[in-house]
C-alpha cells in the first residue's frame, strides 16, 4: 500500500485497529461481571477466590511476559501479519474458555488467550505510530485509548445480557464474531509495516520475566488465601520471584537484544510516563475486581444491572480521552497526568462512602470521576512513551506501555484482592467456627460462598450473610484506601520527574515539540 493511500485511509485504519483492540479489553470487562456466576457451585464452576484471581492473572501474566517478544516479532515479520495471527489464537482460546469444565481448565485457556492478546496489543499501537504523523498522533492515541472506555461500556452490559439468557461460557464466545469481523476489515484496510533493522529475540529474558512475575503473584495470592504472610509457602515464592526479576533486570541491561530494554528508562519522559500508567492501573484494577462482588454479592444486583453501573466510567472515558490531546497542548503532559492521577486517587478514596445500604448513585459518581481521571492519564502518558522513541522502535514503545499496564493489572488484582481476602477471613473467623467443616470452607473462600451457605440455612443463615457482607466491606474499604495512596504516589512521581511543557525532544526530528515552539513564538523567539 503506497503512502498516499495510507494517508487517505488513516482514520479508517485507526477505526479497524480500535475495533481489534476491543476484543482484548472486552474480554476482561466481561469476565469481571461473570466472576460471581463462575464462583457459584451450581450455575458456574464453583471457583474459589484464588482461582478467580488466577483466571485473571493467568491471562495478564502471559500477556505481559510476551508483549516485548511479539513487539520484536511484529517489527521483524510484519505487524499486520502478527496482529492477524494473534486474533486467530485469541478466538481459539476463547472457545476453549467458554467450554472449560473446571476452574483449572479455565485458567489454562485464559493463559492461551493471553498469548493471543500479547500478539494483538503492541501491533495496534505500532501501526498507529507509523500511519500518523507527529502532529496527529496525539489525537489518534487519544481515540485509541478511548476505545478502552467503549469496551468498558460494552463489556459489562453485554456480559449481563448474555448471563441473563445463556450459561456463563457465552461471555467468551462473544469474542469470536468480533475477531471474524476484525480479520475481514484488516485484510483490506490495514497496511503492512516492519522495522528495516529489527532486533533479535531474547528467550532468556522472556522466561525470566514470566517466572518472576508468576512466582511473585502466586506468593501474594497464597498470602491472601492463607492469611499468614510470613509462612514459607507465601514468603518463599515472593522472595524467589523478586530474585528472578532482579536477575531479569541485570540480564536485560547487558544483552544485545533485550526483551525489555531497561536502558530506555534513562529518558525521564518515558520513565515517568510508564510509572504513571503502572501505578494508575495497579490501583484501579484491584478495585474493579472487588467492586463486582460488592455489586452482585453484597447489593444483590444482577450481572446486567452490575454492568450498567459501570456505564459512568465508560462515559467519562469516551468524553475525556479524545480531548486529552487538546488539554496537553494547552497545559502540558505533566499537568494533565498529575491532575488525572489526583482524580483517580480521590475516586478511590471515595469508596469509603460506599457500604451495604448507601445509594447506588454514589458508586456511579465515583466510577465517573475515576474514569475521567484515567482518561487524562493514559493518552498523554502513552504519547510521551511513543514520542520518546523513533518510529522504527514503535514496537518496543508499544510493548513498554502495555507491559506496564498488564503487569500492574496482575499485581493490582493479586495484592488488593489478597488484602480484601485477608481482612474478610480474619473478621469472619469467629462467626464461622460453629459451622460444619465443609460449609466453613465454602464460606471462607469468598463472600459469594458465605451467601450461598447462609441461603441454605434458611432464616438462621441471615446472620452469617450479614456478617460476611460486613467483613467484605471492611476489606474493601482498607484495599481502596491502599489503592488511593498508590494513585497519589503516582501523581507525585509525575509531578517530580515528568518533563514540563515543551521539554521533550522528538526523536523523529530532533526538534522541540509543538508546545515549546508555541511558547517561543509567543515570546518573539524563533522556534528551533
């Protein structure tokens, strides 16, 4: 495809790439709504809290561990080709997830979905970077990031509708038609591109990253399940994982073709932007994990109504993400990112006003503020990452951006989910002591399990249900405060280290960015 045709079709190409991105984001948002059903012993698989966490983390850990490899493979073999291959793998894994018969089968099928997602995500951003010139790239990335908000809206509502009429596996089958349509559009519209000087592969780095992240996540989830953070089965995997990750960083700093080039973080624009993305998603992902249990298990909402509750978050994303580039031009990326993270922190702190009887509109307002804040973090931070690298390294920049997000999601779910689980078990321990061992084990696993046991006890079980809901709310409040502190720290990192307006040098031209040039022209100085 010649350059003139690409430029003429650039917005249609963006539309196709955004549509293909939906399949990755849509899957996780639908799964969040289905967690309660999957945990149900009768309607679902009877998955425990830790198994539910692994159904999310098996995807995100494989996804994050392979992003850099697929970024390099796309640069070498062709981004369109790898993107389409990833879509096919994602569809096959979605079928396997839909028809899983046990929680373990679901976890493994989700890991395969992570493999497909790792091939999809970096190619979309790489192609956008190559198709759009610098003066339009910020707007294009803002629309790309806004697709996350659209998926947040479509996912829970679609999942709720499917769960109201079909079995839980239908939430994964919805991916298949999305993939088929995406593949047809890509065939005719998306141009092929590759790096003329691609880097080599780094299987050692990929292996170390996956082993380290899985070990740390396993230890954290075990800690939440056991409630004993200093026990050898908990502390051992965490220490081992951290040691492997340290070895990974050492290896990446010295290998000729690193899977994750840690030397790129010498650029403060890139490192501060990546930190803002990671801390924002760490805080938000864990909160979204347990708010679905709050809406469905504690408040008794149906999956459809729970999905509709997330619409304010999605609306905020759709409203503010495409406009973030205008805000950046006016105020600078540092100011916009800092303000966005402070809004996220305020929203997370606002969960303290949510309890068993609070009006649901309070949760809707919190979701809207959180969505508006994240909409003003992702686009400018992503643009900062991508503009810090030349177009030939778009795959590496995309992989850095998405690795930060997916690792943060995995650890956010593991850490904050474990905080909720630990507090829940500790608060409920005395209340469960009188139950038979089998019922006690079910009620200990999750608030949904306790509600199931309480419902089977008749009127006498209402006390157990009330105690379980109260214990869950206590854990949710503690976890949300921890998340708010993390988001606030992210704001301070951006405020301290992200360069101010016009401080960036664009790698394509070696010139100062638009913001600085405008400031110089205003002052009567020729923009250099």
